[in-house]
């Protein structure tokens, strides 16, 4: 996964599935597992491609650390 937009879509997709799992009787177990996976993916992959610093949850078109454009 090289594109930052694809990484963001994956993280938001898992986030939505996590909440949909709560509709089922034992969905909280699935939600906890997905929350752990989502946290790992965010910490591992949501970095600026230029300076490698972590990006905030609210995405901006520019990196808040180095100022380079990260979103098209």
C-alpha cells in the first residue's frame, strides 16, 4: 500500500465495520479485535511520505510537520 488515500480508506472501512458489528449479539468481541487492528494500522502506516512523522487523525492536504503536500 503506497498511496496514503488507500490507507485512509482502509482504516475508515474497518472503522465502519467495527460499528456495524455492534448490531450483533457478540459483535463487541469483533469490534474489540477490529479496534486493535485499526490502531495497529494507523500507527504503522499513517505517516508522512516525506518526513515519516505521524499524521493527525483529521487529514489536511499538507503535512503539519514538514509542510509538503500529501493529499491530491
